[in-house]
């Protein structure tokens, strides 16, 4: 479960959540497959760090920010589409 290691401090500002997630955890959060997460990383579409063991790690706050920004862009596109009607 993604919330196993959280503290209340992490949730005061979700975008500054400094936990790191594995590919599987990132995929779960994004509702995508691990394969998609790896592909997005290769394409530079998703922020990622590589730990000393060579494993991909995703900062929870960065993923939350990415999701928020994508949602804002979708909302803006919807507004623009309505204006054109």
C-alpha cells in the first residue's frame, strides 16, 4: 500500500512529499502499468531517480505535482473547447 510509510507532515503539502516509490508503486498511484511508467521514464515524461542499486525510484511529491498539472491542463482545455462552441 502506498500509504504505509507516510507521516502527517508528508500530507500537509502533498507535492513536497519526499517519499520515493518503486516502479510498481508509481504505476499504482498513476493507475498505469509498470511497463507504461518505464516507457514514460525513457521518454522523459516522468521524473525519476536511479538508486545506487540501479533501481528506478519516483518521488511521490513529483508524481503528485505531475498529476495536478495534467488535471489543470485538461480543465483548461475543456474551458477553451466550451468557449469555441
